[in-house]
């Protein structure tokens, strides 16, 4: 008795003598995928792709991660909290950056205030800026580094507000974080030899507005700008052989500096009471 003609494991009605070089199952032409040696089936190609490490950018981001999830999530969070803020002034009062409350132990205000805004124009400008500069930075740096950059820039803005703003000033807005992204875009673009003139123009225009419009917190903007620049310098120029260690060390170091400044300012303010 002759052996039955083998058929494709995915299409039993199709006779074939070609086997997958990986799992050795029979496959028809439709199921064949070219491999380094011979052909593989669809399932083996898919499984093999999962084990291949994605190439990284020179800053540590994963090439091919085309969806800037963090940028879009930050925009969504800002919008949701703005709606909650408009619905409840008590909610706004509990999250606003206000130095006396921070000195009293409500340190969360230094971050939460960066997700509130003074009005529709304020949030539209900040979210448009985040939409423009956030995704490219997130792809280059990777989601974790981009998140750290954003939050440290927001915190840096609040720290400078805490140090230099009048005690009765209540401040909100993502501008500190956005200014940090502006500075980081400049640093990263410079590193990869991309035209940076548009970034310089954007920074100059916003700095002019910052120092000419009385109601704008120059402390928050300047604090975010300097912080974002410093973080980006550490991320962009870390040596490749120990890149992750240097980047993590810089992140922790800047955070420790902020904690020390907050502690010093809090001690100073409590001594005045």
C-alpha cells in the first residue's frame, strides 16, 4: 500500500511535499514564508519574530514603536482633569500649586498642578505643543525615559515656583513640562543633526511671552526649560556602553536635588510661621 500524499496542515485539501524547516509540518505555497534556509510556516515566522530583539535608537528608545502612547495618554489625562477642574472648584483648590499648602505637607500639588489649566486657551496651547513635540521625543527616547523627562520637567517648574514665587501665588498648567520638552527637543535634534531652527524660534517666542505677559509664571516656565534641557543632555550624551546606568543615575540625581531643595524651602517657610 502506498503512503497517502501529504497535505498542508492549514489547508488539508492541498497536497504538498514541502516541509517547514522549523516545525517540519507540511505547508502549501500560500503558507510558505522565505527563511534563511528553506521555508517556514506562518506560525513559526510569527513565533520567531517575538524572540528577535527590537533595535534601539541611540538614546535607548525602541525603533518601530511608532505609537506614542505616553504622549496621547498625557493629553487625555490633562483634558479629563481640566473637565473635572471646571466642574468643581474644590477639586481645583486641592491640586493647585500653592506654596503655603506645600509647606504644610501637601507635596502632591507640585505634580498635580501640572495637569490643571486656567482656561480653554491655556490648555489648548499646551496640549497642541505636547501633540507636536511629544511623539517624536517619545519615539527617540522610549516611553520610560520620555515619561521621566515630562514629570521631572513638571516638577522642576514647580520647584522653581516654590523657591521664587510670591507665597500668595496659586499656579497651574503643564507649561513647565512643555518647556522641558522644548529644551529636550533642541538637545536631541542637535545630537542627531536635525534642523533645530524651528525649535529655537519656538523657545524664543515663548520666552518673550513668558517675560512680557504679567499673569504668566516665568518661574514655572524657566524651571521646566532648564530641567528638560539637563535631563535631555544626560539622556542624549550618555556613553553607549553604560547608557542605561548613566541615564538612570542622572534621573535619580536630579530627583534627589529637587527633594533637597523642597526640604530646604519648606524648612525656611515653616520657620516664618
